[in-house]
């Protein structure tokens, strides 16, 4: 035996593990142990630790010495528990072998069922079960799974697309059924299954060159190894990359006594959620299939029946519920649901099997859910007294909130359209996009920024990347609990499954719905909350005023301590942000008035100013610009009445504003009354090799002080005008791209002079805060001096990331995706703050600044202000507030409250 304990048994009402041992036993293993401890009916088994998986990989894909001895010792405990014996000719125990990582990776790794069936054990099992058909059905399943998972995938055989052993055996099965005129697997007779088992074995020998093992011991060892191998299978790796699951975690292997849902009509298998995972309703929600094994439910081969009558829907209302068909077992399952929810205090996803009316629990885990469901469940459980306010806050992943703010189909427009097909509502919200019939196509379209709907025959875990790339997912087959439906729901992606009206023709690249053909590239609209499909484009709207969200955010506010502002530059965005709970504006980019709606007139003046021949001409155009700036400033400040608004002086390199086309340049030349050659000359003179490091930010104000002067004047005038109108404007001005205190002083002198003039002109005093952005590494180092002049700092982490990494913000995408793939960086530092490097500088900047001014107000206004992980970091370094785009305000508020709760101690 090895020094480490690799094997933990469970069964009866005892277990060596428990729920909080997920890191070692994986989610499945820990929860199986916990269910035993809760006294639930769980088939006995053992869990091989995740540590063993790590050791297996460290050991060149060899099982640690002594592991199998430990496994066999564990199996004898299982045998005692079940009253059966592995590899016994008369009373044989069969085993399943399943994966189970720390965090669930639905369908991404492999499973082998019915291990232990061999020529030695088949006759005894037939005698004992008195059900030869069932035994051969189990046997052919073992052969199919084992060949695929153990003999092909785990051995690294990579057959060409479509000729994998599983596919070949499936085809054999389908052809045989066709020949015999059978509709379903259940039509196959004992003799058919016997014949097929033999045929499968021959095919395996032919394709793989090896015999299917008839030795039970060898079968188990192969199964264990194959599960470890599947940790590094293609789909598992893709899923980990998307979900950010570390490669080092490894998977556990659960070896468990088989129970059979395919023993006849009093046997069944099912999957359920203790509450509705799509909308969070407190109803037992699940699917079951009579005379089937678990793989049949999740694979989406047969349409499952509803668990109970209350949750029937359009698609399955004709099917018999478990509530009606097996009332006593259903009642027992309901009791288990209550026990589990009380113990776990969360919504769970469970798997069960009924063997001849006896119920067995095979799995429970915290259920994946949409953002809407997460919110509803947290608020309900709070009311039910199951969880505390703090727990309710921590239950919602901040990025899940985004789903609730995401658009849905406009119900008015939707009512005017005809539903062309209906499916199961597997993922929420709405999606409008062009049809993509393959994952490759969805990924290609996404790269071209074209929104797509991925339409597939069935939900398939191998499709994760394509599913990710599409805005919505539509499948012809599969149930609400099919693996990909789970995955889509976990992402909060609009998804409809089991839409049987769809017929896909991959050769023609079309889909046919009720006799009408739609091509790849045609537009579809999905209502993922109802399961409705529309042809063409249905209008989308924002999901507004949601009372549950409001109630939740009120609780969030009780715990949040760090401020949340918004980056906004229009009255509309400002109002939106206030509705989402913003406490002020942390970044108003003045230059944004030259983009977008109503920008033509000010942009025309700005261009003339930029291309002016001399200072006098520049000043002339700046005077013309003044009223526009004042108006823009006033509009937003008015909406933000009583809340601080931080205006940032014009920052970008000026050449960004000049016309790029010859036509535009000619028109401008005419307006300026100069020749085309002259305007070309002036535009060329603005050219810089590294514009991001060139004449921008505060440098503009140093080189052309009159540009700063006009902005100060307009800002001060706007503020005093609002005061005169009885408003309460709270003005803050910040200087971008500062590298030294002398720059700040230089600009402050201009501001002071202009202030005095404006005050005199208006006969009124003005108050405002004068601050700076900190977005160049040097500024963080000299922050102590900068704080002598600055009333506040606002960290521009976009530029700070650019300047710290030396990555150009505008061109770095290719490098970043390569770096991420090659694991050189863990994440895109422009999305999630690099806490070690850039974050280190932020910390340095804050500390130095507060050496000079202990109460110095510090905020962040780069994109990271709306990224939950970054917000948590900003909390830990003592940031006064974060500022983000209006839609991210609720996310930042939640992330800030969660940080406050997490770091309370
Ligand atoms: C920043 O650099 O983080 C910032 C907010 O400024 P901008 O994105 O406008 O450069
Ligand atoms: Mg910047």
C-alpha cells in the first residue's frame, strides 16, 4: 500500500468522506459520502482521490504503486455493504466508474458503467435477475462504453471524424434496428442483444486490434485509468479554459455499485433540481425515463417525462409523470429533496435510479442556474430562514447579475410574430442572430463580430466553444437536463433544446421547420424563457425594473462600504447609471461629446481648432467650442444633481479627430479656406509613431494651454449657471496622464486664473476638487509629491496596464490570446486586473498618496472598475470608490458588498 490514503469508501449510513472534502474527493465523491451520512439510500462505493490523479500524471500516466491493492480492499467493504461479490459467478457485484472534479464539469469527462460483466459473471446474473434481456442490454452498453472510453480515447487513439468506435457501434445498432423495423432500443429482444454484443466485440477487434477484456479485474483497472485520462481529454481542457478551472486540480474517480434503471417497467432513472433552475421557482423540477440508464437521460436520445404534474409543459404534457406512475417512490424522492435542501441550504441537482421500485441516490451537487434563478432562490431561501443576508449576497456570482440586465425579446413585437417552433426553455432571455449549423461557423462569425444562433441536432458537450461563441443555442433533441443545456444555463445563455420541429440538413446547410427551409446565415429569434422560435428579427429590449432584483440590491447596500460611481458622458447614460445605483460619475470623458449623437456641430469646430494655423486661430475656434462644452457638461451635471461628477480634460491624441477620407479632408479644407495640399500637410504634421505615448493627456494642455483654459472656463461656467438655477452641482476636474507634480501645478495655475475670472464675471464663488488620473507607472512612484497638489486620485487602469506591460491597448489582442493559450498570463490584463504587477503599482500609488494626505480620496475609472475580481482587489487596497459603465454598476455594487463581507474579519 502507498503512504498516502487514496481510497475513501462510502455506503450504508457511513462514509470516510464528507461534503467539505471536495478538494480531495471531488464534488461527486464528497457529496456521495455526505448523502450516506444523511442516511439516504446510496449504492455503496469508493472514491479515489484527486490527489491520486495528480500523482498519476506526475508519474507519467501510471497508477501509483499499491493503488489497486487499496482499491480492492475498498471493494471488499462495498461487497459487504451490498451483499454481493465482484467477479463472482453467482452473486456478482457490478460497478460504475465515474469522474468527479472539485467543481462540476458536466459531461466533460468519461464514465463506464456495468463493469464486471464477463463470460464468468453473465450466467449467474441472468439466473439471479431472471431477466436475460436486461443482462445482455447491460452487457452491450458496457462493451460500447468500454471500447470508446477505455480502449480508444484513453489509449490516445484518434480516429478520423465520424469513424470512432462509438460511432461505428452506434451505427451498427441503428442499422440493426432499421433492418428489424424497430423504433426504440426497448424493442430489441434478448437474442438481438446477444447477437449485437458478439458483433460489437468483433468490430472492436477489427478496428482496435484488441479483444474486449473478459477479465473483470482488468476491466476495473482500465476504467479507473480511463477516467483519469479523460481529465486531459479535449472537451475537458476546453471547458476548464472557459471556466477558469486550474489544470492541476485533477479529477477523482468514483467506483460505485451499479443499480439498474433498465430492469423493466418498474425501474427508471432520472435527474432533478430541487428548485426550477431556469427561474428559481420553489418547485421540484426534473425528468425521468422508465427502463433506462442515466446516460439515456443526459444524452438526449429519448425525450424524458416530467417528474410531476405541476411542472409539465407544452412539450411533455402528454407524458406520464413519476408522481402518477410511481407515487410512493415519488413521495420518497420529495422527502429526500427536503432533507438535502435543509442539509445543503441550497438548490441541488440530483440524479437517481429506481431499481424495481427501490430508489437510489446517485449524485447530488449544487445546481447550476440562471442569474434569474440564482436571485430568486437566494431571496426565497432568505425568507424561508435557510440562509442569512450575507449568504444570500455571496450566493450570486456578480457576473450572473449581468444576465438580469441583459436584453429580452420585446413582448409587444413578439406578440405580432408567429412562433415557428417550440422547444424546452433551457436558458433565459432573448437572442437574435444568424443561423450557424456548426461550432466552427459560430466561432468564425463571432470573430467577425456577427451574432449567431447555434442550431444543432442535439446538445453535445464537445461543442462548448461554439456554444460560447453563439448568442443563443437551439437544438432539435435533448431534455432540460441534457449536458449542454446545463452548460448553457450555467452561462446564462439563451438556449432552447428538444425543439423537435427542426430538421437539419448538413449537406445543404439548411434547416427545415414545418416544410419551410432556412439557410445558414438566415436570422432567427429565440425566446429562451418560453422556448419559442421565430423566423427573422424580433425587437429586443432591456429587462427593466425587476422587483426581486431591487429587494436584493437593498440588502447588498446594507453591507457595501466602497463607493460605486459610473463612467458616463451623456444625460441618458447618467440617468441609467443612477437607476442602477451609481453614486456619482467617476469619469466623464469630455472628448466623448465629439462622438455619437449630436456630435457633428462640435466636431466640426474641434477639427478646425486642431488644424488651426496658429494660436490666435486656435483660440478663435476654442471660443466657438466653449458653448458646446458648457452645454454637454451642464446636461449631465443636472441629471447628477447633488452627486459628484468628475470631468476629465480632453485626453486622446488630436489626430484621432481629423477626417480620414479624402472627401472629408477636402470639405474641411474648403471650410478653413485653405488648399487640400495645405490641409494634408497639417494633418501629416500631427502624425506620431507612438501616438499612445505622444501628444495626449495633460501634455496637450502643456503644449496648448488655451485648450485647458477653455475647458476650465466651460466647466466653471456650467457649474455656476446650474447653481443660479437652484441646482446643486458637485464639480471635480481631473487631469489625465500626469507624470509629475509640476505638470499638475502648471495646469492648476491656469485653472486658478480662470476660476478667478469666472467668479468675478458671475459675482459668485466656486468650489471644486482638483485631481489627477494615475495611469502611468511613474505617477504611482511619485504619488507622494503629486498628492501635494491633487485633491484626489483616479487610477486609469487601462493606461496603467498598457504602460506597465508595454502592451498596446489597441493592438494587443493577438498577443494576449496566444499568451493565454500558452499559459504565460492567466487572463487578459485589460479585463481582469493584474493584481501582482499593475495592482502592486496601484497599492504603491495609494500608499504614497496617503502619506501626504491620509484621507486622500482614491478611485478607479479603468474598465477594471466593473470587473468583480478586480473590484475585490480594489477593496483590499483601500480604494474609496470604483467607477464603471452604467450596466456594470449593479455588478460592482454586489462585488463590493461581497468583498466587504469576505474581508470582514
Ligand atoms: C484609463 O486609462 O484607465 C482610463 C480610464 O482612461 P482612458 O480609457 O480614457 O484612456
Ligand atoms: Mg487613460
